[in-house]
C-alpha cells in the first residue's frame, strides 16, 4: 500500500472542501446572472486579445531585423484589432464568440464520432459516441438559437465550469481527508 506523503491531509482536505464550496457557489451565482456573466467573459476575452496585440507589437518591434518581423507585426495588428472589436462592439462580440464556440462543439463532435467508430469493438466506445452526440446537439441548439442564445452561452459555460470544478474539489477533498 502506498504511503501517504501529504502533510496534514485533513487540513488540506478541509481547505479544498471550502474552496470547492466557494467555487460551486460562484457557479450558482453566475447561473443567476447569465447575461451579465456573458458580457464579463466577452470583455475579458477582448481585453486579453488587446493585451496580446500590444505585447505582440513590442515583440515584433524587437524582431524588426529578422525574417519573421512582417508575420509577427501582422499577427500583432490582427490580435489588437480583434481585441478592440470585442471591446467596442460587445453585443456583436458575444455573437462572434458564440459562433466560434458552436464551430468548436460541432468539430469536436464530429471528431468524437470518428473516434467512437474506431473504438467500436472495444468496451466504452458508446460513451465516446454519447459525448459526440451531446457536443453536436448543443452546438446545433446554440447555433439555431442565434443571436439570442449568445446572451447566455458564455455565462452558462463559465457557470458550469465554476460549479463542476467546485464539486470536483469537494469530492476530492473528501477523498484526501480519508487518506
């Protein structure tokens, strides 16, 4: 039996438990204010692109005597413009980010269908197919709900992430405390 290398596993378990409770509570609060949360996510993505564009501009400037300067400069300008677009046009930015999420869900679902059929004779392949079906259905529901669905999708993803991570911390804390 492996030896427990955690110092104070009960204390760590208690801390993780309360962190999980706080994260799950944040997830519930986010679900109560999906519209606001969606705009917060859109703003953070826009600010991130803007920051990346500025940082990329500095990096491109320092590479001005290399062969990659033009590519770095173009990428910097595009990233900067994307950030500005998202920050200056929050409603259309929500729609654009939601369309991107739909595309990712649909492509992921198609990839998982292919993987499920490759795994088909092995146990568990049905779970991959179920995941693919869910990804494709969610992608299509959101896509056909545009532009209205864009007001809640980003917030729902954020809320779900906080809530599920909180639950994972709570259950992990219970397991750590029992070591």
